[in-house]
């Protein structure tokens, strides 16, 4: 059987790991295990969009642009997200109410768990957002949050000024919700709500395994290996040789090598 290869643009692979989930009831087995056939599947991915030069080493969304890696590789999720039609829709949230021009109440899903088994609650979301505001270099100016209060499965945000785009900003990858009780490791790992758990992190590579506690379906691939390859020719050769199964950032000059290959899927 021929093995399909993927070639994607940055936009096309923003939800790389999330696309590797079969919708359905969440599996509540051990957090680091896949199930059935998925457990033995390995997906190797080469990218130009990870590394020190990109400001996104690790998967800690509260540091630089690392939220992109947290979201892209399935470790974290935000309260809201933009769908393929660029329409805002709830993700970890289930809805919201604009109480007044300065106040918004966000209701959270009741079935979301972090990969360590802890339930996502209003208090855990509050703690995450407060830490984000305390340490991030862009979020405080974007969000303009005066206060956050939690009540069960909801949070209420009061803004310093009118922020019509508040939900848009909460959809930024820096808004990925992480368990602050679990903390942030020295290698910039976090505990999120996504379908994958990072097991090893370096400046050039991330290894991930399926999150058996994922709330929104069963991951279809057991292991994902992310490798930073910043040279276009090297990335091309890695895809040709089968060293990687998919590539992001492939030079346009290399695309013709794959367009007529029925093993390859090119997305622009």
C-alpha cells in the first residue's frame, strides 16, 4: 500500500494534531495512551515554523509565540476559535453573554479535562488567564482585562476599556488554557486539554503521544514527532526519502516534485 504524504502551508497545518482526532465520546483511559489501531501509528512531521528563530520553542502559550506550537500540535485549546470560514465559534467555551459594554460572562463546557485528569473549571481558567496577563508581552495590551471572577463552570471578565474584539483575542494561541496547578516545566512543557501530550521537547524537536483522556474524540495517531528543518532543500529531501510523512514550508520550487505523485497531498 502506498503511504500518503502531506505538503501544507502554515494555514493548512495550524490544526495539525487536532485534525488527527476521530469525533466521538472521550476515552478516559491513561492520559498518555492511544487506543486500538491508533496506538501503533507514528506520524513524522517536518516544519520551518518551530524553533528559536520563530520565537516558539516549547508549548508554553504564555511565552512568546509558543502558543502556536501548543495549538498546532494539539497540546492546548482556546475558549473560542475561528473555523474554516473564519467565523468565531466556541471551543472550550459553550457560549457567552455580553452583560454590558465592559463585562462578558463566558460559560465553559462541563466535560473538559486536562491531560492529567484534572477537570477544567472556572477557577482553573481564571488562574490560567491571570498568569497569562502577568507574564506575556502582548496579551495585557490586547485583552485590557480589569478583573476575572469564577463561578462554577463560568468566568466573568470586566475590561478596563471597551474591547469589542475580546473574544477574538481570547482565540489567539496565547489564550490556550493550561493547568496552572501542574505548572510549567523547565523544558517549556505544559498540561493542556488537547488530544496530544508532549513527552519530549527541545529547541528543534517535539515528541507527542495521544491523550487518552481527550474530551472531544479519540486521537487517530498514537505518536507524533515534530522536527524543525529550516533548510528548504533538506526539508524536500526528507519528504522524498520518507524520513517525514508531511512538511510545512516546502519551497515553491519543490512543489512540482510532488504534484504528480499520487502518494502526496498538496494544500496551499
